[in-house]
């Protein structure tokens, strides 16, 4: 069996996506891509990512697809890196 290691984890900010909410100007994909960038910057390790696993409470609308995969590709992660939500 292969060993698994969780190096780090982040949580995206909470807010409302309504026109008067604090997150109205950012898309779900951008929010996740920023979280992935924060993980990369925070760990400052030059290593490959073997997998991206994301929890998505309400997978509807723009975040109805595999948001983890789209965000990983947005962050220019290798196409060979699996990602799921």
C-alpha cells in the first residue's frame, strides 16, 4: 500500500455571493484557485501535487461541475494531477 500524507489544508473565506455580499465579485473557481495558491505559497515546498481533494457544500450553478479539477487547471497544475470534489 502507498503511504498518504496530508501536507496542509486551507478553508476559503465565508461570505455572501449576493450583489451586496462580501464575495459578490469573485467566482467559485477563483476562490478555490486562490486557496490552492495559498497552499503553494504557505508550504514553500517545490514538490509535485499528487491529488487535489475539495469539499463543496452546494454543487450547483457555476460550481456544479468538478470545481476542484477546473481550479487545479486554472492554477496551471499538471493535467496529470487528479482533482475531485
